[in-house]
């Protein structure tokens, strides 16, 4: 009778797992839901004795427990756990698990690991990362991560999400034509690294455990993933696509730019996962490259976590790239041996067992990969729970303070580009014409990789709540394919005391799979702006929604357009944030995280050229503010305020003298022909003690205007003049500081002399 009873329970368990959404294991047992695997009553319902399984014994380390779990599996069972939709092993009490969830700027439903329904209809949607980055505020970035992980953990408790979120995107933007620029922190590797470290810490850190020495046991609020490693910033541009593109990258660019944020993400952020990208790098797919995965991520940087492929990346290697003309079995063997732990896709389940049996890859490699995966899940409380977070639930999703933080993040990021005669802020209560394709934007505001927001607040709704508004679209959408509705917009502007024109792009113009071919406003939007501005009775403000730069020279140089604001994709609270800035409830202090090139820049070089430095023999200019010395619409780091600031700098010492011993050698540097090289132009950093050469200084920021405001203090390093191939300048530090009108705040910097 006992055996029959156990068999019936197994049958019910299998039925409930298969009949429910296959992404989740909570609520998968009759009569009760569970928030973690190693629950004695759960095992009892399965007819199993939990005490028999050492992987449920918390007295052992996470590594020992993971090893015990893996050794109990057959090869067939192991294979089924190496993909994002892991099947689980019922006889061990191991439920299925979906690894793929996204949390780029709020909990997203893009991956199969998350879903929204009547119980949880939405989650807080923050601004697209490019706008949050424009705030240049590390505290904000970490706080956003904390809120997102709180909502993610609450959704996990309610069976609507997993614990592994494949965010953030920390690719450096080499070319702003890239459709995914909006997902990133822009063009500077230091800034991208700062965002990555702080957002990861916000997502992962459990208070009080941040400095545990054994990082393989450090608890995780949720697990995050830094992606896409590496040199990935092209999706589909003319004949080039990310699945077959071979990024030909110099060692210098690779080290200084493309992998630098990933190194910081692992070393400083202690991220628990890294995702390798689709594109080849110098002929080799990153997911197949043992030097990049095992050699760099695992050994040099000491990753405590797992490495995952981009989704369907194995299919790309075999079918699109036809790398080495490998079969599925051969390709799988190479990626496992290179250090890939998890495939997002199905090729591992299709062919890994045959690959092992054919002797192409050892079962040891499979075990190693699975151990890395289960250590992360144990750290995240999937097996034991984390009591601190067990009470999180619906009340912690779309909470009032979370929504307010989304509003604050958008306000901090908004960049004031033009403000002739101080036309902004406007006086509340005046009649305003609100025109343009994005004047009533909702879904456009949340950008790429978003979920379902708590509640949209459009510009029209927010401005209508603060005064008399006349609304006219002018264009039905961002494509603005004709001028049918121009007359309504011009009529509204002709009689209003002030006109605000909302223009820009949307996900049909720049997004994943869609790279841009120009830097112009889409369709007839420029024509709309000029015609409305010409006829407007009052001052005109242009508001630009976009994930990257737009050539708005026509508006910058038009005296009829008094002000320009860039608002990125500002998230669910975008309307309120814009209104707060326009009416002076908030003083803008954002700075551009990418260079705003002139339209002709795209004619100077193809997007497929990977070099950041100028390529003289081809006539290509440099890329990013570090290497481009031509004219721009607005430079990297540009942004205005409603007030003015003055600065003073004090430093204990203005220079550092480095004395070399007999074992240290001077190194030669290449200088231009018109510049004489110093007698000792360089020395290897590895030969010097960095701790002894710290530069400390203090910047006094005084608000000399009449309005409270925030300023961003950026510190750049400039190399000695004449060095061949070096950068023009580069960011080595920044801080955002709030300064009351008439007050002075001191901002302290302490940095290693070799960072520059």
C-alpha cells in the first residue's frame, strides 16, 4: 500500500508540473505552494525523506551540496538541467526551473521566467538605462537595483518569477547607430563599469553579507548577469547582422574598452553570471573561446557564478556561423570545454548526451557546469529560502516609494540642451499647446526590455493636471509619414502662450534587431517642428524622446525654438518627470552619456568598422569623445541647469614623483614626429606599487544662481601631448552633488595615479 501511495504522489506531481506553466515550480504540488526546494513537508508529499539528500543539509558548503546533487543524477538527467528551461529531477525532489528572466530597468516579461496576470498586473518600470545613466548618480543606480530585486523577489514568492535575472547590459556603445544603445550606459567604459557595479550590487547584495570572504557562500537577493561579453554593439545594419558579424578588434581596444566594464562587474560587483555574445571576435565565437571564458572570466577575474550563452547562441554557432563546420556534438563539446555552463536554447538537450558518449567531451565538464549553476541557486535561497525576503509579496510591487523613485530617476536623467533667455521653467497655469507624435506617449516611454508598468503617466496627462492644455498630435506616430495633421498642431501653437513639441524615435526605429541608418528625426518630424515653431505665439520647447543621439542642429540654431530637452525613454512616470522639469518643480542636472554627432558622421565610416581610433588610411574618424575630435551637435557630458555653478579645486599635492629602482626599466612610447619623447617616457604599472601613488583632491561647487540644483562633477585624465594613438581624454571619476542656492558643497576624490 505504501508503494502505491508513493507512486500516486509521483503521478500527481508530474501532472501538476506539466499542466501548469512550465516556467515555475511554486504551486506545483497539490494543496500547497513552496518557496524553496528543501522543505521537509514538500519532500514528504513526494514520498521522499529529505534527510537522505546531503544537498539539503545546510551544514555543508554550497559547493559540497551542489556536488552531492549533481553526483546523484544520471547523464540523461544532467543534460536536461544544462538549458534555460531545466526539467528538474523528480526522483530527487528537484523541480523544474526557468533561468531566463530579465530586469534591465524593472522586472520584464521578455524572458519565459516571468509572467504578469490579474494577480500581478505590472511592476515598476524605470527609465531606459541610457537616461538613468545621464543622472551620473551611483547611489541612484544602486537604489534602483534594490527596488527591482525587491519586486523580483516578491514575484518569485508569488510564483511569477525566478531568481536569476539576465541584466544589466554593460556593452560600451562604439557607434550610436546601434539600436540597443538605449539599454546601455553609453560610450565611456568607466561610466558603464560604474553603472554595472552599482546596479549589480543593488540587485544582488543581502544587507550585512556584502563582505563575506567566501564568495561562493555569499547570499544573493537575486542573481544578476552582466552581458553581452564582448565587443557586441551591432544588430542588423545593412548586410551585417549580429549572428554572422565578425568583430575585428585590436588588443588595445579590447582591453581598454570592450572588456573593461565586465572585469569591474566581476571583480567589484561580484556578479554571479556573465553572458557571452553572438558575434565572433577575430574569427572566434566568444562562447567557444576558452581564452575569453575560462582564461579571463574564470581564472583571471575569479568569477563566482556561471557563464551562459545568449539565447539560441549554440544554434547561431552551428547553423549561422558554421564555425569550423562543427556538428552539434562538436560545437557543444567546444563550448563546454571553453567554460560555458548553461545554454539558453535547446542544442545541449538535443546533442550533449551523444557528445559525451562519443567521447567528444567528458562528463566532468558537465558536472563542473552544473555545480556552478546550483551553487548560484543555493546562494539565492532557491533551496533553503532567505528568511529576510520570505514576507515580500504584492504590497512590495508597485509600492508608492518605488513609483516615486521611477519619477525621480527620470527627473535626474533629463538633460537640458538649450534654454535661451531662461525661458524654462514655465509659469504654471498658462495655456500650453502640447503637440507632436509623443505628446501623449505611453508605451513608447518604457523602451526596450520592459515589462508591464504599474501605471503610465503620459505627458498629456501630467501637463493637463497642471494647467490649460491644447493637444494636437501633428503626426500619428514616430514615423510621421505625412503632414495630414500638421494644421491642427499649428492651430494649437498659434493661440497658446507656450508650445511644447514632443518628437523622437520608438522601437520601430531603434531597438534590438534594428540599428539606425541616420541621426535624423524620423519622417516629417523636422518639417513639423519648423512649421509649428514658425507660427507659434509663445516660446517653443522641443522635447526629444530617443535612445541615443539625434541631430537637432536645426532646432539648436533656430531662434524660434527657445529650449530643448532630451528625455531618453523616461519610464512609466515620464510624463510627471517632464512636467516637473518644465514647470520648475525640479531643476535638471542630467548629462549626455553619448556624443551627439552631426548627421554627416554616418557617412564618414561604416558601422562595421570596430576601431575606436581614427583609421587614417581609410579616412575614418575616431569614435566616442575619447577619440573623435570633430564638431558635434552636443558633446559627451553636456547638460545645462536653471542655475549656475562655480568651482574651486584644492589638492595636497599637484604631482607625484616616481623613483625607479635597479630592477625597473624605462619603456619607450611612440611620439609624433613633431614631439620629442621624454628621457623616460613610460614604466610598466606592474613594476610599481600602486597603493603608494594616490591622488587626492577636493572640488568646491558653489551655486551662484537663485535656484537649488544638482551638478555633476566629472574628472578626466589627459595624456601627455604627442603620444601616438592615445585618447584625447577619459573619465576617471564623477560625482553628482546637490547644492542649495548660494551654498557651497565639497566633493572629494581619491584615485590611483595610474587610472588615467
